[in-house]
C-alpha cells in the first residue's frame, strides 16, 4: 500500500464486483485512508476497518447487521475512525443504496467505483456507475489525521460465516464517442471524442480509424471518410503503471447513396389500382424512409396503399429514399399506362344441339373505343374462324368453351364462358314377345327424355316409357324417343298374339341339325309363370326338365336319343291366377 498527500486533490477510479450471491452474500468491501500501517483491520461484520483509528472508510456493505443499524439493502456510507454503526456522529454520510434506484449490488456485474478528494474545498465523494452516492465536507488533515497529510490508501474486507466472491481492480479503459455519430453518410468528417478512463494518468494513446489511418496523441484530429463502408475504429491507452488497456472498438457506418427502385408494370389492363412494390437497395447503411408521389398524391412508408385512378390514363409514379445514416437518393420515376380491356359477349351462354348435328356460335366486340382485333377460342369440339366457331360432337354431354378477345390497344378481355350441350336419344322398345288375345302386356322402353308409342289407342298412356298395352291381333309396336330440342330415335318390337291363356306343345320334332324344328319347346301364351316342363322316355325315365323356352335338343347327357314316342308334362299359372296342368306325348323323328 502506498501513501498519498491529502494536500492535493485526487480522483481514483476502480471497477468493483460484489459477487453473485444476494440473500446470503457477505460482507462487502471498503476503500480506506489511514496513516498507521498496511497490516491492520478486523474480522467479520467490521469488514476489515472496525476500530482502526484514525481512519476514513467508504464502505460498500452487502450484509445487513441490525446491531449496526444497517438498512435492509446493500448500501454505501462514509465512516470515521473505525466506527461501523450508522446512528452515530462518526457516520459522516449515508447509508444509501449502493446503486441508484436498486437495492442489490451483488448482481455478478462490474461497476465503476470512483473516489474524489477536493483538497481545496475539503470535499470527499464516492460515485458508483458515475452516480454520486455519498459525499461529506471535512478537513481530513486537521480533523481526522492530526495534521498529518500523508496517509495510506487501499481496500480492505472481511467476513464471518457467510461469503461471496467480491473483487476490485484499478480502472484502465479506452473509449471514445464519434461525432457526429456512429452512422453517417459519405463523404463525412468524423471527430473522435476521447472517453478513456484510468486509475492513474494516461501516458499514451493508440487510435486506428479502420482505413489504415493511425494516430498516437491524446486528441485525434478530425478524419474524413471519402468512401462509404463499415469501418472498425479502435482505441487503446497506456497507463502510468506501464499497462495497456484492452482495445475498445466500434463500427462506424459511412453510408452510401441508396438506389431507389420499385416494381410496377408499364401497362395495366382493365384495372384502376396502382400498387408499386419497393425494390430499393443500398450497399452500406439501412433504408428507413420512403417518399412516394403517385399521380400527384404523396405517401410515405415502404409499402404505399393502393391508389385508385380513373382510366384510361398515364400515371406518373415517383420514389426517393433515405437511410438512417442520412444518405438520400435521387428520385426515380416510372409512367404506368392504365388501359381499357375490350368487352366481348356471345349470343347465348348456353347452346343445345343434337349429336350428329352442327351449330355455330358467334362472338361480338362491344367497346367501340377498343375493338377486338384477334380472337382466342378454347374448345375441344369446335373449329374456330375469327369471331365464329362451328360446333360438332358425336357424343352427348356439356362441353365448356372459353373465349378471349385482344383489343386494339394490346389488352386482352376478360374470358367469356359458354356451355355447348349436345343431346342424344337411343330408343329401345324391348324384345319381341308373345301374348294371349287381350292379355295386358307391361312394356319397358328406354333411351330418351320423352316417349311416344304407336299405333295409338292400344296403350294405357302412349307417352310413358313403360305403358300397358292390350292386343287382339299380332302387332308391331313402335317407340319414338326425343328431347326438348328433338333428337328423335325410333325402335320397335313385334308382339305375336295367340288364343289363350294356354300352354301350346307340338306333337313332333326333328333334331337333325337342319335348322328347322330341331328343338322340342313349349309356348306359354298369357301365362304369368311356368312351374315345370318335363319329358320322359318310354321307360318312364326323366330325360329333360327345365323352363328354358329353347326346349329339349333330343339328347341325354350329350347322347342323341332314339326316334320314338316320348311323354311330356307341364304346369303353369296365367295372369288371372288360374293354374294349368297338361300331359301328352310326341314323336321324335330321325
């Protein structure tokens, strides 16, 4: 520990760290002036200065001792002659919170701790983080140290059962502030204002402007940056103890002139909305201001609102931008042409045609000031020629058609949609059949939207697909199907009419493969159903049974049966519910 003379003013600068433990951290540290020795002090809550007399102690106390009237927060005070109590005259200043507006200094952080002695005005002061915390006016030489101006200075500390990692070091920090600011526009003159601090005094400076320029005096001269860029400016200082500080660095942005630009089409068809999209750039710096002028209206911000302008028109759009470094661009201007779209129409939004027929669709240009000069059809079933298209299809269905027109000013119209509907019928009257005289026959027609049966007069309703018909003679029934637009098709069936109801069985057949009378079959006239049809040989053996109207082919399990007499049996029910059972014989001839 060295002695100093109190006849001269001094300012000592330290960095202090009171540790990281708050509720159980102890006990603090003390800056002390005393003329006695370098090896004195006390333990525990006395923080190393209790009972040292004569002395001046500036304590930073982090433990609350009620017996000393300590406040309930980490505090700083000025104490005289080793007295640690706060409610006595030797408590010269404080206690107040060590940090302004904060009750805790055990926060793991380093804090600036400055001790000032004004020898002329006899004022002793202490600052933490450059904030005055305690001060007292006292004649240290005469009233405290018995006219001895030479005293030891230093730090002391002590603790009892609790502890903390509490440290101090002498201050040696390089620092500066650029004027006008860290962010400015090229070309720019920068003045560095020295903010370096040292416990003692500074004997040398080292300045580096980041562009190869170096200076080694206390006050660096103004320096001009002619080119934009990001420059790392640094400073280091040499203390009177021979130590160099850590290098202090700051990046100074010397901004470049931004390039304004925006995205906007040269021509806008059919819209009255102007909405440019900013694409401005800057090499060094940050754009923070956008100034738009759209058709004489001013707007600010990166994205201006949509502007609606009555067209057709030629609309000027201007933009200039600025950066936070103060660099302003030139103004860029673009002209936007607002043009009318052509207006087109079709004769009808829907057309209907029969499959196999051809139709024509015609388009019209409706805006005289922008007539259509070219037509664009999109269709799978048509052959286009200018503003007309011929439509043809071999399949029924709805076919979409789209049309656009190119106006004289180069704008396309909005597309017009059209549906071409092709309809088709396929009349199906049903299979030929047989019936008894005046037997009701249920028909089953299909294949159309609408129906008509002929000849008239025989049907329950000739306009139904499935009417009931009653006949007294063999008749050809004709079915015509059609749609709303026609598209008629015709089919027919032949109804053979017999006396009945009855079951008709032949008396002979000749299964010789000549295509004539080759099968033995029954004919059910006016019968609702047939229950069975059986054939027996002369030995009473069942050789055929089935309801297939094709009948028997004269074989048994593929073997031709001999010529001769055979017996048949049949049973059925007519449409009135009457049961018919018959039995007879027939000849197989070969």
